C-alpha cells in the first residue's frame, strides 16, 4: 500500500467518509468539509506514528497539506 493509500484509508475510516464519490486524493479536505482542524491534528499524529517521522510547525507553515496527495508528499520527503 502506498503512503497516499494508507492516509486515504485512515481518513475514510476515521472520519466516516465511506465511498463518497467527492472524496479523492486531490480533494481539499478542509474546504470540502471532510476534515476540521481537530481532524488535522489526528492526521498529523497518525502519520507521525505510522511512519516514525515528525511534522513540525515549520513543516505545517512551509508545505501545503490540504489533500491526501500533499500530505503523502510531505511524509515521503521526511522518510
């Protein structure tokens, strides 16, 4: 399973998205209402624990992490 697939599955399960056709790896998670700010913290915690990385405040400021693919790109850059 790729990083993006793992993150996508986590988000679908955690936030009860199921098979919503509007949910893709490129959809803006926050603007489209799939995840709120508390959910963002949960996603960051998940990727830190799953991949043994640290997402810093600087990372959050420097890199867009609004879609599954953007989050996956940051994770892959830190591995």
